């Protein structure tokens, strides 16, 4: 079985956009001595309406709402669009496999995600805009479902019709976003962004139907990352300029990158656990995708804290993934002993990872609190694979949905501590005060 342990013998890949974002944090901390951002005041994907100007808070139950500042709303928009991408891909794959029950549960999760997206639109532009967006987004999701249905049945007429429908909705959605931005987002740029999102989802479905699972998972990851970038682009143009300026802060960029990477970890490890739990032929590709995410998380740690820290993080996180997969294999084999052994090993990981992060941040993170957060994370992942293998797909989807959203809260805690740690070890003040490049500790 391939797990993230194989990554210890690979060269870490540092994505240009990740390294750039983290360099911005370092440079800004050098100038300002601070790494944190200030806060300012039936049919697939069925939309159930909008009830007010609030947006969902991290970790809350589906349907719950909480007030959010503009920078937080932008982060929510990114996370929800990334989640939309993986939920839509999962729904399409389930339809291709003819997993009707799973497809229905995936559809319900997409509906919850659509509602949350509509609430953010409503908080920015009011009830009519939220309603209009919800209608268009639901039709957008329905077309993806129909495209996958055509692939599953070999009916090219159905797939071609769905593709034609998607082209129409690409234009409608692009016009909606361009108009809402009051010209800050051009129609051409909006159409290109939406078209790219659609192409990623159709491409991963085509590859999955052709049993090219490696390509499908590569496009799955690319589509998720692009959806995150789309959220940032939309937020930067939909928010009034005074509020959008907060999105340029180094703290916001750091938190955004951690949101993306930790959210992707949840999406990919859930997919790998489910593939392993059903002995699916796409398991090897799913495991390789998890490996890629682990490598990117380690690269982020290395950029902030150095290669030694990256290596330690890699080993710990690989243990984490290995034990999740070991638990899954115990579920498949109905081996209680193997499951219990994996659960005990996860308790050890939670303690060791929490201690590592406490030390790396100079005690800015409390290991006891972090261990509890990792415990909750692992328990939800184990419960969702239990539910999935028991064919309780609704429960599995709810747990997967909530686990993804909990990463938003963890990313905030980590980014605050990481930013403060980096800022604290850099020189303060300018050259005239002796705090320039010749100050002690300067690199």
C-alpha cells in the first residue's frame, strides 16, 4: 500500500505561489514587525434560499450562521469554492461509478455548500443577488451531474448537451460577477476564470471515466487550487476597495495558504480512505495525491522554519496519514485489533505534533490545546470512514463536510502563531535605529 511515508525519500516541491506568499510575510514582518492582518468591520445542489447577511462560521453545523469581517468573509469564500470543487468532482465520480446512494449524499453536501456561498453573496449584495446566484449555481451543478450521467451511460448526446449548457452558464456567471464588481472585474477575466473551473471538473471526470486515475487526481488537485484562487480574485474585486485592501496583508496571505493546504489534506485523505475502504482501483492515485499535499505542507513549514523543521514535520505528518490508512484497512478486514492499534498510534501522533508546533512557535501555541484539536480532527476522519464503509453515506458526507470546515479554525490559530514567530526573530526598526541588516540575528 502506498502512503505518505514514501515522501521521506522524495525531493520536496515548493510551489511558486506558496513560496511567494510566505516571502511576502517575511518581508512585511521585517518592515512592520508584525505578521498578522487587521480585521475590519431533488435536483443536484438544490438551493434553499437565503435568510440574512451572515456567513457560516468555522466548525459550525451546516446551516448555522455567524457574523464575519470582510477579510474573514473572503477566506470563507475561498474555502467554500475549494470545497465546491471537490464535492462536485466526488459527485461526478460517484455517478460515473453508478453509486446512486453515495451520489444522493454528495448532492446534499453540494446543496449545503451552495447555500453557504449564496449567504456570502447575500451579505455583500442583498437578498435578490443571493437568490439569483443560488439559481445559477444550482443549474451549474446540475449540468455537471448530467455530464457525468452521460459518461456513465455512454450517451454522448447527454454529455454534449450538458457541456453546451455549461458554456451558457459560464457566460451568465461571469456577467453576474463582473456586474457585481462594478467594473473592477472585467467580463473577459470573469469568463476565463469560470471556464477554467468548468474545464478542470470536466477533465477530471473524463479521465476518471477512462480509468486514468493519476490524471484525474492531478486535475482534482489543480481544480481545487484554482477554485481557491478564484475565491481570492472574486473577493478582491467584489469587496469595496477599502475592505479589499486587507486581503493584501501578509497575515491574510499566510492564513489563506494554510486554509488551502489543510483543507486539501482533508479532501484528499477522505477520498483515499474511501477508496481504500472499498478496494477501489483508484486508491494508488488517491494515495499519491495525499503524498503531494503532505509534501506541500512540509514545504510551507520549511519556508517558515527551515529544512530541519520541514523534515520533522514530514515524518510526523506521514505517520498521521499512515495510521489513518491502517485504520481503514482494519475496517475493511473487520480487524478490531488493527483498528485499535492505529487509533492508539494516532493518539501518539497528536501529542508529538502538538509538541513540535509548540516548540517551533516559541510556545505561542499550547500543546495541550493543539493535541485536542488534532484528536477531534482524527476522530472525525475515522468516524466518516466507519460510516462510509457501513454505507451510511449521509453521515459520511456530513462528517467529511464538517472536518473540512474545522480546518479553517485550525489554519487561523496556526497562521497567527507562525506570523508572530517569524516577526519576532526578524530585526525591528530601520537602519537609522540600528535595526537594519546589520542587527543581531539578521540574515
